[in-house]
């Protein structure tokens, strides 16, 4: 049989709730640590349940991040000359948006790519040239870029012969 003074030295003691189970000893500092730690863990978990956006990345961009992402994307996107600004049912702005976000290693949330010219005529079947201008902006910065996209396609050929994107700083002028 143990007395109360022996219990202070033990990490585990027999439960006093009528069972033969062993429990952490709250009178021993080593036994108290898992008790307090588990309470803090549960409290932290409950906090995260009610604040799920705590670890989400910010959707705000800064000017240099946007500049680097636009520059990198305008070099990478023409290499995949499968789609031009007139093809895809007017979804080229989504292609630009996802390409810029990928180049910036960010989520496309907070990034805006808007058509600043008339919708270009599709040259998918008849061939020819497609041209469009897009204004790129992002949350968190006043920086804007004007992307001028030119695509050339031969009649009845797969893919585009060339797609070129030029970048100017600032909002695209009205057409």
C-alpha cells in the first residue's frame, strides 16, 4: 500500500475512481506536463475550428511579385502555342490568369486579368492573326500591366505558329 508522500514521486498513479487503471500524476511535474499539454492541444484545435483561414496565404500581391510573375508568364505561355486569344470561347484571360499565378507561385485569387480590347476573331479554322490586349491587376498593389497578345495560325493546322506577348506597365489604353 502506498501513502500520499510516495505519490508525489511517481509519474503514474492508480486512479482513485474505483478502477485499476493508471493515470498521470498531477502532483509530479513530469505527470503534469502531458495533462496541461493535452488541454492546450484541445484548446488550439478548437480555436482552429472557428478560425480556418488562419493558415491560408494572403491573396495580396506586391508590385515586384506581380512584375516578376507577369514577366515570367509572358516568356512561358507562348511556348505552349496551342491556344490564342480568339480561341477557347473567350477564356484566354483565364489562361493568362492561371499562368501568371503559377509563375508567381501564388493562388489566382486576388489576381485580375481583364480584356481591354474587343474580343478577337478566332483564327482556329480559317487561319490568320488574332490580337487582344489584357489589363493585369492584383489585390494589394496599384501596379498594373498591359499585355498585348498576338497569335498567328495557318489554315487547318493544329496549334498556333506563334504567340507573342508584349508587356507595358500601366493600364491598357481604351480601344
